[in-house]
C-alpha cells in the first residue's frame, strides 16, 4: 500500500522534493543529520522559508495560511522533509494551538494569534501537566478565579518544554471546583510576561535543560484570552488533538533513522569491523526494516480510511506505541553499530543549554556518531510524552479488545 500511488500525490512529492533541494539551507540539514541541537534561530529561519512557500502549516485550512492538504498529502510532506533532514517545526503553535484557535477562537483571537505563529514571531508552550496531574490530567489543580474583566490564576505547571523561549503559554486551569473534574476546566492563553509568572528550569540526567516548572502567583489574565466557553476547556483540549491523533506514527522519523542505520552498516561492513557478529547484526537490521514496513503500511491504511471519511477508534494509539518503540529500537541498533568505532571525547565548555560545545578530535567514523548516544537517551521520553505507553495499552485493551 503506497501513499503516493496517484498522479496527484506523485506530483506533490516531486514539487516538495524540488523545493527542499533549492530552499533547505545546507547548514540546517547538516545539523539535523548530525543530531545536533536545533536553536530557536534555526527554527525561525526554516519556519519563514516554509511560510514564504505557503507550507509552514500544511494542516491548516487555506484561508488561515495553510495548504488544505489531506492527511495523506501531509504524510508525503513529512516523509520528504524528514528524508532531506529538514528541522521539525515547533509543534505547540502549529500542531496544537493553531488548530484549536481555528476551531474555537473568536475572530479577534484568530487575527491576533494565527499570523505570528506562521511567521515564527510568537512562540508558544503547553501548560497542561502539573506535579500531581499527568496521565490523570483531569485532576489538575491550578485555579483561575474571576475578578472583574480578568481571571486570577494560581498554581503551577510542570514538564513545560520550551517555556524559557516561549512568549505565550496555553493552559488548562480549574474554573469550577465543585463540578466533576472534566467539567470545571477552562482553556486560557497567557502572556509569559504577565507579572506573577516565574520559571524554574528542570534538567535531564545529562545536564540538558529539557523542561521547566512554571509558577503562577495571582496572575491576571483578561477574560477575552479564554479559548472556548468557560468550563469547556476539556473539550477544547480533546478536540485540539483532532486529526493530529493520526499523525503520531513517527513513520517519517523512523524512515530517516533507518537511512542512517543503512549508512552505518554500509561503512562498517566495508571495513569488516564486525567480524563474526556481522550476520547477527544484519538479521537485527532486517527485522527493523520489516517492522518499519509494517508500520508504514498500517499508517497508510489508516490515513486512507480517514480520508475516505471512516470513523477511527483506538488505532492511533497502536501507531503511537509502535512508532515510538521503533524509534527506540533504531537508537539501540545504531548504538550497537557504533560501538565498534571510537568517538571523540567532549572537552568543550558547556553552553547555556547545557550542551557540550567542543570535542577533542573529529570522529574516526561517520560524522553523526557523536550524537547517537545522546539521541538514544533523549528518545526514551517518547515512552511518556503524548500519552504514556501504559495509557495506550489501557486504551487498546478497552476499546479494541473489550477488556
Ligand atoms: C519529553 C517530554 C516532554 C513533555 N512536554 C510537556 C509539555 O510541554 N507540557 C506539558 O504539559 N507536559 C509535558 N510533558 C509531560 C507529559 O505529558 C507527562 O509526563 C505525561 O502526561 C505523564 O504524566 P506524569 O509524568 O505525571 O506521569 P504519571 O501520570 O504519574 O505516570 C507515571 C507512570 O505510571 C503509569 N500510569 C499512570 N496512570 C496509569 C494507569 N491508569 N494505568 C497504568 N499505568 C499508569 C504511566 O504510564 C507512567 O509510567 C512532557 C513529557 C516528556 C517526557
């Protein structure tokens, strides 16, 4: 089952490929290929190049600056961008908030917030999780009480990625403590420069600042910054997933990683570095390829069902599970493959984000060797982010197996 079996899809694929050939800056593609950190400035540059082409928000309707593409066309776009090692745009504005504003926003909110997302002039972060509310998000406790034309927000959000570079945060807050948990929640858009907001960094075990805790102390938020009706924030948040539920397979990311696995294999095999272990390693790589093909076919089947208007149930949970597990399996095989090569010793000063900035020598093997271990650990987060593995198992066992 192929995504681009029709002429229209093949033409689109070629058009995207030509655009990437001519417009994707080499230095950005190199950073992505090497697994290096993509900075805000890099993201701004690539967002604006895509936006000039009208492709920064492929999934938004055309009237708001999107393309109006269906999920199959979007998957083709993703596949091509990943294969060319294009940076992935920040998802908070484009994938999460933008579609929610398009669906629930007032005219004024659409005019105020959508254009600066497209031009990368306004950066968002997501304030959902709290210290005692993660998988069980509906138990969140941050409150917003009405006072004149404002809500007064108190509480804290945790694991907030990119809060340190965001201009705004979209938050789920409790506006009615007496209602059932899901019924008393509202969705607020909060300017990060509002007095009463403070941010504490949270570091991953390797010293990199991956998240933040954001504290709200009597933060005044104009009522006009509420998205959707009061106490209907849960519906906004659930709907915000919408079609995005289908774009969770990480097929494009896995294909990109598999191309690196193949590169490493080719180089290593030519030097006969593996010796007697070669056959075992080759078998593992073939198994990965079969898993990748199975994921891609399942994903294509579901996308086609969705485009045909069929109602989907718990299938995206399976894609999320399989896609994230496959990325981790790719990391593990890459790690195993490069174990035969020496890698440089980090000896540079640490940057503000905790990244080591210098190495003592160039890698003796493939240039991306340096970041393979770091990615292996970073991608462990895929087990949790976007709904943990156990929660996906729960959904599948209830909705598919009827347990
Ligand atoms: C890389 C990364 C980025 C993130 N970025 C953001 C962000 O920008 N904004 C934001 O709001 N949040 C963010 N999060 C937080 C994320 O949404 C939560 O970590 C997630 O919802 C899980 O919540 P928790 O950490 O409180 O774990 P818990 O919900 O406490 O879960 C702990 C463990 O118990 C398991 N568990 C929980 N409930 C059940 C159950 N009913 N049955 C079986 N097992 C269960 C879980 O699977 C997990 O293994 C991020 C997380 C990661 C890893």
